[in-house]
C-alpha cells in the first residue's frame, strides 16, 4: 500500500500470493481495514471472494461470494 496516495496494485498482490484465481474487482469495504475483492478463475467463471487486510495486504479467502 502506497502511504502517499493510498493505492495498492491488487493484481500484483494476487500474482504474488499464488492464488488459483486472478483479481477482478474491488467491491467495497467490509470494515475499516478490510476490502472485499472478487476474482475470476482461469476459465473466466467467477472465482472466490477475498478480504484484503489493510495496511498489511493480507488475503483471506471467503466462503461466500460477493
């Protein structure tokens, strides 16, 4: 997370995490420090949703899709 402009390269974060899916879209905030991320699978279908912890950029896969 870039502290000056509060942005993060989410595609890069997913690539580094070696998640089976790829970043698609950030849908909003789940809490003060959690972003909701939707992903897509290699075949183009909807992948799992994740929480992205801010500011440590931790990923947590969710059992519910958002």
